[in-house]
């Protein structure tokens, strides 16, 4: 499968919403609000990096969003999520390419690191891991993971933007 990764444009927003809804329809961990989370992050002006994967037919087949997270760890930290891939293309490398591209851009921009809530088996391949002291209220510690771009800090709690909790 060939695809190109680029930053989202305003014309992509509806397709990103549809893709995100479809991608999470059958996910066991889905809240049903994932598309609204992306929309609300964008509306709040905090979707600082929004990448799409485009197939040869010029269709959006993947999306990764990154937004600032609050933490007492030094530097600027970002949260990854939601990450969406068209169901027919899951497990083909689209999601991995989006994650790697986002991590590279944030690292190049001087970010301290990225945190997320997700499957350790999936995100471990990128260097994410649960860390002693790393936590997110209401989430089992095993699913709260982070990756530091520089010297690992003393790990502390992270707080995602309110859109993750208020989206409808």
C-alpha cells in the first residue's frame, strides 16, 4: 500500500471526522467520541499537529492528532491521539507511519516528549512505555505511556486537554 503523509488542510476536516468514526466503530476501547475529540481540539486551537495519510486515489486513509498536555515535567509535552486508520488498512503500516512522522516533527520542533493512553503492545514499538511515576487520572497506569526525546525526566502525571473528556 502506498500513501503520502501530509498536514491536514481545512478541506480534510469532514473526511477526518468520518474516518475517525469508522476506525473506532468496532474498537473495544472506543468511547464513540473520538471524532468529536478531534473536532473539539481543532476548535480550541490546540490540535498543533494533525497529519493525514493519503492513498493514491487521494482519499484520507489515516489520521494522527497531537495536542499539548499539562505536566510538571520540564519542557513542552504533547499527547498523541486519537490515531485513526481506515479499518481495511489497519495493520498495513499506515498508523505506524503517521506516528513516526508526528514524533519526528515534534522532536524537530524541540518538544520534550509525547504521552498517550493506549495499547502497550502497539505503542511499545515506537519506544513508548509505562514509566514509574507516570500517570493520568482515571486510567490504569499500564496504558499511560510516554516517550522522552531527550534525557528522561522524573516521570509525573499528565493531563490531556478537556476535549478528551467533554467531547460529544
